[in-house]
């Protein structure tokens, strides 16, 4: 466990938000591409990098453009190409993070038995996997593809570059989930979205999402979306019968500061990365005015309750004191007023 600091003065982290294309339909190819990108960023002095949502092996674009009764072939292909944790693939990413001396946040399709989960992995600079969490609620069409996560990973974790929280896509529309990370003192927030889907409106909504969270949390938000090139769009259109519209636009790779301002130029087209120096003194400057986990909260009036019990399928009763506290609440998150 890394030691937390009370004073952010003098702490500057070089961060990258990465917009990258998957190697469509290939777990191995996409992992190799990600590993090469981590090494490249390491030569640029990057200390922290966020990669897009489920970029390994690829986001299930097919689920948005095909009706349920036609999903079987593409769903099966995604299942076969998804990543188990741990595996040779996660080991390769860990080794690349260690080699580059970089903290890496990346989204994967995780296979656990016959179920796929939208998962986020966070690797520290020594290659240790310090967080493995699953998206709480798949969005709309995604519910046909992914299982639900639990709140055991709904927390910020200490890393070599600071305290980091992670959320995927429309989890940013869950105010209580976001507040769980705000209250846990995140300094860098890793935001992942699919990219190349839902059109220009989606990129505008993503910008609103991350700027608002930066303001409320008084942290830096590093946001990554994926990119589909013309050949990949054509391949998905051929395989699914989709027009190009639903698998275009929606990219907004950017970094937002604690004041809600975008640092540098966001990336909306093509592959590349946005790199910025995150000056943690700006966190203190913002929180002096508005600290949502401190002087600007009213915990005696408004408080958050989270059930972080892992959602195990089997609970053994062996006559000993239970190691897991059962909770009869059906909700992971609730608020008391």
C-alpha cells in the first residue's frame, strides 16, 4: 500500500489519455498493440496512462446495431477473444507497465466461465495489478453482452503516482457511484468510453461528464475513447449489416483539470494521445473552495451507504463465524437524507 500524502505541493504527474484502435477480432493483436503503445509512452516520460473501455479485444459494437436474435455469432466470437484474469495477456501488460515505469489503466472484455464482463484493470509501476473491477450496470444494449459487476471495486486505490479511481462510460451518470470515489479521495480519475459509436452528440455528452466530475471531485480526469478506422468500420458494416452512422463519432479523448477546464486539445479523430502535466497543487487550490468530501459536505444530513461485499455465487455455512457479512439490501448504493 502506497503512503498517502496530505500536501500535494510539488507533485506533478505526466499523464496520457490514449485514443487507440483495437486489432479487430484479435485479443493477441490488440494486446501487442497496447504493449507497444505503453513502451512508446514510456519513452515520452509518461507516468500514468488511461486506455479506452473494453479496448481489448474490442468494444461490442455489434450489440448496438444488431437485433438480439442475430447477436449469437458475434457474441460467441467476442467470448472466445475475451481476456481471463490473470492470464498471459494480463502478464504482458503488467510487464510493459513495469518496463515503462508507468501506472496503466485499461479496459477489457473479461471472460469468467461463460460470462463476459466490462472490466477495468489498474497496474502499478512495478507491474502489480492493484485494482480489478467490473462495470456495475451494462448500458442498454450492453446488457445482452455483459454480466453485472459488484461494488467491491468501487473505491480509489493508492498507486505510485497518486490515488486513482476508475469508472466506465455511463457509470458517470450514476451520481452515487461517482461520489463513492470522490469521498475516497481520488486525485486522478480514469474515465473510459467506447468511442466511434453513437455520433457527435455522444462526444459532447462525454465532455460534460468528465468536466462535471472534475469539478465535483476536484481531481484530474484522464478520459480515453477508442477509434475505428475506415477499414474497421467497413468490416463491422459487412459483418452486421449496419450502416456507418451508428459506428461513427463519439470520440472525446481528453484531460480535465480540477477546475473543470480541458487541458490542451481533445482528440476526436484518429489515433494518438493527449499528454499533460498534472500539477497536484491545483487539487488543493480547488478543494480550498469546494471540498465535496470535507468542508462542503454535510454528512449528518446526507451520507452514502455502499455494500462492498463481493457478489459470490456460493456462501458456505461451515458452522464457523461467517467471513462475509450478508446484506439483505437489494441495492449496492443508497443515500440517507
